C-alpha cells in the first residue's frame, strides 16, 4: 500500500448524496470538473426526484456534464450509511470521494491533495479541511479552525490516549477512500442515523489502518444552526453512539465537548465579544441535552424520540419504530392507567 495512492493517475469518482439542491449545485459541479486531477464520474444519489428535476428543468445540465450520473431514491429510502454504500457500488474507481452538496471546493487542488494524503502507509481514508463560509458567525468560524486546524495529521490507534474520540474523527462532508481497504472492511454501516464516517474510521483504526486529515485539501462548509437544530442534530449523534457501543463506549464525547466550549468561550473573550457568551452557552446546553437524550433514547417514549430526531424516516426503516414501540410496551408507555396495572 505504501505510496500507491499518491500516483495521480488513479481512477477517482465523486459520490454526492443530494436533497433539494439549489443553484449552488451547478457551481459545485463546475468546481469539481476544474480539478487538477480529473474526476471520472460524479455520482449523484438524489433524494426525491421532483426536486432535482425542478432544478435542472429548462437546462441541458445532463447533456453538458456527461460524467454526471443521477440515481433517485425516495425520502423513506434514504439512510446515511446505506445510501452512501449504494453510491459506492455504482463506482468501480480505485479511489472514491464522498462529499455533501453544501461543501464547495476552495480551489482546484482538492482531489490532488486528498490523493497525496492517501499515499501514507496504511492510510484508509483522508478527509478535507473545512473552512467557514462568508456568512459564518464568530463561534462557527472559530469552531472550524478548532476542529480543522492548519496542520495535517495522520491518526492511528496509538493516538487514542491523547486524542480520545477525535482519533476516530472523519467527515464525509469531503473524504477520500481507498476502495481496496473499503471492501476489505465491509464498507459503511448499512443502517445509520448519523456518523457513518466515524464508525467506518473507527473500524479502520481498530483493524490497524490509519486516517489522514489533509489540511491542504480544503472545502468551504459551515452552518449557522439554531438552538433547535443543534438539539435535533446532537440527538441523532447520541443515537448513533448508543447504537455502536463497541466503538464509542470506551471513548466518550463529553470531555471533548467541554473542551471545545471552553476554547470557544476563551476565543470570544479574546475577541472582546463577551456579549456572545450567553448564546454560546445556550447553544452548548441544547447540544448537550440533545446528545444526552439521544444516548438514552431506548428509555424514552417512541413519541418523544420522533419529536427529538431530525431524521424521522430512520425510525421507519428496518422496523426501528417497531423496536422502540416494543420498549414502550414493556415499560407501559402509551397505555392507559388501567392497562398498566
């Protein structure tokens, strides 16, 4: 494996799950087509055909971009792990790059830099640096630099004592994978509400591989989430960790979360923006509340689970809602007082 991925003549495909794209999608495709390393296929896994058809109606998009293929699925079919795994099966490239529709390449060397990072000894995947968008708030801007610093790093099991859960950190916002390792490890988990990238990275590290953070591979990607959105997002994060104790039980996230809040608070003080501290603490509280409830979702009534999640369709797939309903029945939730006696 040593050095092989560094050869820039490897076949590369890009796979992008898409839902309700706007016109920035066209710019994303143009940016990918302008890369220094040619992309063979851009595989779009689109949720709900009508939205994509509305976007390209009256254009010659598919005629003008021959390397783009579009595969439609319903919202009920979408799953963070299975949808991406389906996209990978539609590719036979030696390297495939997972992206999201809101990640914009910062320059034309994104693919080149990801391939260079994959050249390391026993590197299974390489993820890009995320830069804040122009409209990012000060806390979001700081957190991009906190989670995606200027210096590259290759992580292995040896880093667990120092980095803890961040050893497994990896992001399908933009991440390149070696197909041979992906096939060896069994690919993405097929049923995941969230975190399919970290679950894969953890499995790779436990199998003796390494994960590369490629700071030279840059995409513009940030969000100004509301408190409610943070709550729902972190609830699903907690669910994903509860569903995979074999990975996350020994490396809890709480300590890293506290460190990040302290670091963000210090940054605001340094920037003389103390007035933003209450908002930071409120958002952090919403994130923790969502995360804590998600980790304990099996103890919650099914109705509350559905109100907390940001992905209701997940609970309809493969009997997940029925499983939660069985837990409810065992605890007497949803029954009248007479029925629970």
